[in-house]
């Protein structure tokens, strides 16, 4: 199992029919987390975190992270550095 971790606002809503309703989340932030998750295979890691999220960490926790790639992704006003543990 792989994880893409990012932080930001999202809209949650119910989608479905009378018989079955599922929750869905809409946001460029959700899309970015999904793309980070997909990129885990490329880097052979269990999870990737955006630079935006890593900036919230204390200095001690940041030292436990390593930058694996800086790659601008098409997300509004965000060009995260991909980081992995």
C-alpha cells in the first residue's frame, strides 16, 4: 500500500443513488495527494509528502525526511518538493 500526503482545503460531498451513497472529495489538493501516491511506485517508497506539508513539521522531523525530487506539478500556486522518509 502506498500513500501520498499533502495538506490543504477540500470539499466533501455525498455522491451516489438512493441505494448507495459514497463520500467524495474535490480539490486540487486531493488531486495532488493522489498524484504523489501514484509516484510512490516510481521512487520505490511507501509514501511521499509534499513540500507544503513538510514545511509544517518541526526542524527535528524535517531532518528525518529527504528530498527525492523537486518537480513542479500543475496545481494552483503550489509547486511542491516531493519528499520521502
